[in-house]
C-alpha cells in the first residue's frame, strides 16, 4: 500500500482511489463513500494533507475484514462492467459462480478467476486495473 508521501498530486490520489474501489467495496461500502468524498475534494487544498487523511481512512477501512456479502457486492458490481460483452451462457456461468460463493459452496477465487478471464478477453481496463481482481493477492474473509 502506498503512503501519503507517494501521492504527489490530486491526479495520483484519484488514480489510487480508482484502482482500490472494489477492494474498498468488499471491506466497507461506507468507507468507500467517505473516501470518494475526500477524493472529490482533492483540488480544494494541499494534497499532502488530504492524502494523509485519505490514507488513514483507507487503512482503517481495510482493517475491517471483508464479509462474504461485501465480496458478493463487489463481484456483482464487476459483472456490470461485463454485461454488454458476455454471452447469456457466460453471464449465467459467472452468476452461478457468484451464487455458489455466496452460499459458501466455492471459494472466492472461483468467481474472481472467471471475471478476470472475461476482463482479459474483452480488455475491460477498469477491471484489469483493480487491485481487488489481482488473484495472486490473498483475500481474508469474515462472516
């Protein structure tokens, strides 16, 4: 995770926030909203102060373990970026994988891998840029 010292300007803060949106959504939708408001004010003052406040709130958000429901919310959000490019069969496969994860019948890696494969195939850059979709990163689950 980058520190406030590595966020040199408002544009860098926006990029950082954008790359971490789905991860934040899985951990804390409320924190995602708060951090989004901070980023929206990035041009209002010294970025160093804002970045420090942002990173403190970001760290606090990630200290809240992601729940199964939070992951399902993030997964469903990702599917929205794929809806125009997937066939009905592909959409059903991804939906089934998310439902199986929600029921506790499969691991988070199953729907993440499917979504990542479709994001790569269809070059959905927003999804490919998401830290959350990095399947090499271990994900903790609570609840």
